[in-house]
């Protein structure tokens, strides 16, 4: 049996069904995309419905709701694991969660690759909405550097510390409460990041009822459309 290290060093998949194949998807001749040390990040355990309980503690992180919790928990995890040894460093962070949208139909899983802070509003001082004042880096809109994206719509996600139920806090194709913060942490750590959101509601006056009714359905879509391609089951 060929070792995983030998297959990694070769640099491409032979397509012969090697047991230790490190490429994703597996067993595709000529494929050069290798499997990654992936961290799955979610806000709440209720969003995953126990479907990711088989993952080890180093493979999944629940942050709690909002940008502060998301920033703190992901920073802590990356700092600790990155200090252990080189092999412990994450090479991809995947965020899964529920979200609202006025532009994408409900019960759709969408990839978000562009992120903006929708509740950062210092327009009164001449800054653009979403722009953090007096900050040179990162840019107003963060963009994913992940080469892994099995969906490919590339939606824009507006993150803010409020649950959107009207147009006043709507900004972007998708609205959530954590993704921008996670993307910014990954930007600072130079780790590729991508987010997949299951649209539970229309970010309108019925949002709270729709979220409660639909949040349990998304995890199966995430597993079949995303994790199956990431060699995580």
C-alpha cells in the first residue's frame, strides 16, 4: 500500500483508487487539490442538530451568537492550535450556519465568499457604510481565498449584531451575525475561509417564525453538498 506521504509528494492523483488518497475529490486522475486540515465553525449546536457530533473537538467549533463571540472563540482556537506544532495549524476554516435573504429563496444552501460588516455605519463622518474608520486593513469587503467551493454562487454576506426583520438592517445578498467576524480573523491569520449558509427566512417580519421552522433542515444539505466533497462525513 502506498503511503499518504508518498502520494502527497507525487503531487497529483493517479486515479487508481489508492486507500490513502489525499486528494479531494478522491480517485480523480490528475487532480492536484489535496485534502486540508479543516475546522468547521458554527454559532449554535441547534443549527447542526447533532449531525456533526462525530467530529473530533479539534475539527469543530461552536462560537455562540454574534461578532464578539465569533471573534473571541475562533481567535482563541487558532492561536492555541497554531502554537502546538505546524501540523496542528488549520489550512481551511468552513463556516456553516443559518441566514436570511431577500434575494435567495428559502431552503437554499448558498456559498458566501464576500463579507461586509453591515452594522458598521460611520457615514456621518464621511466613511462608507460597512467601512471601519481609520483602519487601513483589511478592505471594506473581505473576499474568500478558499480554493474549495463545491457550490460556486459566490454570494455576499452582510454581518451584524442584530436579527434582521426589516429593510433597515439589510445589506448584501445574505444576512447573518457571525461570518464577517470569522472572515476577518482568518484574514489576519492568513487562513482561507469560506461560509455556507442555509437560507431559513426572508429577513422580514416573519423571519423569527421561519427561522424556527426551517433551521433544522439545513444541516443535511450542508453534509451532502459540502462536507461530502471535503472528505468529511
